[in-house]
């Protein structure tokens, strides 16, 4: 079962994690320490009678802390009690070391073809082992990394939480690759800043001779308003990946540099925004294309935020050419077009659809407002919709200062026509409302 003592020690720590998860979720006493050490009819242990302990609680505690226990059959007993299959697959872990090196380099270069070949290699290597204890987690990590870079797939929240706990079984390069994805998930996708900071603390400690984590580290530094620190690490990373000629990595880093400059000291950033677009346009793959799409919106929004609507609409139009589903952020694009008094985006607006698969009631309410606007509904109808549907969402479900300001501005324009100033006052009254 165990290739070396390290694998044995890691297995003990894994047993603790899986035992506690099963105990916490089901409250099943068989996964409590006192019950877990008992032999059962389904899980006998040598000649020990049913209901008797196979070892002391102290031995289980030592095993679960990662101290090596000489009797491998104890590990097997506990692993099988957790419902896992257990077996030895010689050669897999040495191949994992080789694959980790190759995958790390492929990600640095964002070599999509190479990552695809490695996907098949992983399948071949783990053909028999991928459902067995220990090997299953290594296999899952490799697939998470590969599928992120090939298909922009994130692990689900439960799996992401587990990955943070079991990362000690990974070598340094696999762990760094995984933690880049977890930071992306918890910071950019889940907006869970508590876990994102924990992941960040690991990212800054990796020493794999690369700048692969610089994009995520700089993102956290900007969140903490450490603009010059973010610029320093981004500039170092740009130099590193410029030497490698890695277009994808340069694309995300040039955007990061522009963001740090734009938000921090307001230098001219158009050159770096456009360098980001240029580099991502040269990179092949779903992830680079998705980053390019997001960059068009994000760049547009930064110009929009500065009220440079002419520059903003240039990038917003490129974003809409991807035919994205409607999100509430589209409202800023609508406002930009209205400020410029242009119909140039109308053909894109009428094509927008709300993603029904997400079943997001909040998004549907904002989409209802969007439809009223592009269909030029009467001002009173739009005002009533803001005061009833939008107001309800902003008070009870989705409080956003940007959107509050957005709809205050809209109401200010509408009441000049409808003369219903009490609606504006009523809307303004809730801005200090505290949401529990």
C-alpha cells in the first residue's frame, strides 16, 4: 500500500480528515474515535471479536497526527471503514513527480496542446488507481488543474474546501498550481476574502523558481491597496514571462499592471491595457479567450468609472461581440450608451438573454429593468419598476453601493419628467439601511 514512510504518514492525516468529515455531516457515531477503532461484522480485524477495539485511542490519535504506525493493516482497516478501496500501485507516485514538472512548465507557457496530451497521460496512469484511497486525491488534483486550464472549470465549493485540507499530500509544484486555482475561485468567484487570504499566505511562500503566482499575489495586494507592492511583483513577473515568450501569462500580467497604475496613481494605462489585449489575442485556448472577453468588459468599466465614455464604449462593444448572457453589470454599458446618446450598441442589446439555467432571481429583476429601458417603456412605468422591484432587491437581497448610486441617478432623471419627487426621497431614505 505504501511506497514510503511519507505516504504512510500522509495517509494517517487523510484518515483523520475523512473520518471527521463523515462524522460531522452524518453525526454517525461509527466515525467517532471511540466507535472507529472497533472491529465490526462488516470490518473484521484478525481474531479480534466484533465490538472490541483493534487498537487504543492513543494509537489512532498518533496515526491521525501523521506519526508512522508499524502495522500497515491498521491503516487498511481504517481506510476500508471510511468506504475507500485500498491497494498498492507501484510506480504511480514516481510518475506523478515527472508529470508535475511537465504540467508546471506547460502551464507557465499555457501550452494547450501539451496540457491536452498530459490529460490523456494522467488517465492512462491512473486507469486502475483513480478510485483508490490516496491515489484518488492525487488524480483529482491533476484533473482540477488540467480542466481549469483547458476548459475554465472550477472545483465545486465542497471540493475546494477539501483540497485546502489535503494539500499536504502534494509536491510543491502541484500545490502551487492548485492554489492558484483555489485563489481564483475563492477571491474572484466566491468573494470569500477569509479563505482567499489563507490561500494567499501559501502563495507567497512557494519557491519553485517561477513567477506563476504573481498575478494572484498582485490581485490580493491591490485588494489591500498596496499598489506599489503589486506593481513591483507584476513588473518582475512580466520580465520573467517575457523571456519565456508566454503570451497568456503576459496578457494577464499587463492587465494587472494597468489596473494597479489606474487605481493607484492614475498614470496613463492605455498602453498596458492594449498590450494585455494583444497578448491574450495571440494565446490559444478557452481560458485565454475567456480572460480576453472579461478584459474587454473590465477595461471598459475602468474608463466608464472615470467618465471617459468614448473609450469605455470601444471596449464594451468588443465585449458584447462575445454575446455574453445578461448580467447586472450590463447596466453600466447601457448607461454608457445613454450618456453618449448613441444607438451603436442597440443590435447587441436586443440579442442579450438572461441565463435561465442559473435560476438567479436577482439577475432576472435587473434584466426586467433592462428590457424596459431598451424597449423605451414610459418613464412612469420605469420609475414604478425601480421603486417596487429594484428597491426590494437592493434592500433585502443585493446591497451594492454602485447600483444604489446608479438607480439614484436614474430616478433623478425620471422624476424631472414624472414630477414624482416623493419616490426619489423614499429611495434615498433606505441607503443607510443596515442589512443583517
